[in-house]
């Protein structure tokens, strides 16, 4: 259910998000009449300038959804992480930052009562799902692209109430297995989509476009929807 693009150019704002003694920076884009806002939780070695996340964000904006792309790590933390990889798997740090970014977004003009969605990649998927579990029905939908939802752990996964879409490349066999393990623990409305021929970063022609379309459809369906009680088990895996 895709909405036509607005004739008005989206409003763009710089995001300066206070997180304790640190500041996180990002970009908030608000299409006219946005039906909700999606926060992007990037993976290792990535940030708000990620071409892949920006492509997905633009697709969501075209569908009438506001987006917040921001850096989960400071510049100094990124420099350390390049050498030590110590921050990209620090889920306590990442989930705390994600929650503070959510609070910041909800304080922005025009978004105080907006439905919230999370789009996570790599370890950012785990952070998004942990926060979705913590915030309960305040989070309307979650999408994971080539993510590590398994790192969220069985307890957090079982506590997620937001409809969750896991997207994995068909050639990313190890991550498919990890997503299937996480999928088994989810008790919410859920779907696992395998994009045929795609590797971990969805660099093959047309594969990232498929991710963006799947995400836009999922968020359009669920951001404004009233969730009914019960659990849906909807797993669709196209033949490779």
C-alpha cells in the first residue's frame, strides 16, 4: 500500500541528540503530512551517511514517512571501533542511544504523537528489537535488513510486540540461519523475507530496491494501523 509522493518538498532538519555527555548527529526528514517516523539503527562501520540506508530512507520519504538517520557512535567512538570493534557489539550502549534518539524524535514539532518505526541493519537490528521490547506498543513496526536479531536474545525477542519484518539476502546463508533462530523466538506479527541472489550488503542489481519496497510496504501497513490482539505467524520465502 504505497502512497503517492507529496507535491511539497520534505522538510529537513539537523538532529543534535543529547546522550549523557555525548551528542549524536543526524538528519531528520519530514514529508508533508508524515504518517509516522522511522529511526535507522545502522550496523558496524556505518552511519547516517550510509548510501544503503539513505536509499531506503528516500523510499520511505516518498511513501510519506518521516525518517531519522543518525550516528549511534560519536566520531571518537567510531575511530576507536575501527581498530577494536568494541562499540559495535556494545548493545547496552547502542540500545540506550536508540532510546534517547526515540525520545528526541517524539519531542520534535509535528512528531509528538507520531507512530514510531525502527529500521535496523547488522548489530543495529538487535538494538532496535531490544528497544522495541522495552517500549512495547509505543513502537509500531520494526524492519531488519541483513541484521543480527539473534543478538537481542530470546527473552527480548519474545517480548517484542511490534510487527517485525526480517529481510535477508538469499546468498547470505549464515545470516539466514541466525535470522531463522531469532524468528522462532518472536511472538509478535512477523515475516521473514529472503531476497533471491542477494549477499549480505545487497549490492547486487535491484536487490536494495527490493529491500526498500518491502520496508515501505511494511511501515505503510503498520505505522498507522491499530494492532489487533493475537499472534500471526507469516513466513514467506520466495524460491531461490
